[in-house]
């Protein structure tokens, strides 16, 4: 069983990496980009029977900084 966790900065939190990507894309000639938000994807290979509640606990304790980040879990 696998789980995929998508972690992104919450709206309103400054994203310096996203801003750097937006600036670099503009320097490469790409136009019309108003903003970029950068996040991370974490794939977990889980033992059978590991539920979404356990993955949520992992996110809350380690995988996401819930003060400034939100996350979404996909059970695969």
C-alpha cells in the first residue's frame, strides 16, 4: 500500500523559492506568469493495514509544518 502526501505553503505565506522560479522563468523569456508556488510530494510505502489516520499523524508530527503548510493525502 502506498500513500502520497502533497505539502504546500498556506495562502498568504511568503514563498521565496516560488518567487525565484517565477523570476527565472521570466529571465528565460516565458511571459504571463503571475506567480509560482512551490511544494513537495512525499511518497510512503506502507505496510498493509496502515490507514490514512496514521499518515495524517505522520504529517502533523513530521512531514508538514502545519503552522505554515497545508497537506493533502492520497491513498494509492
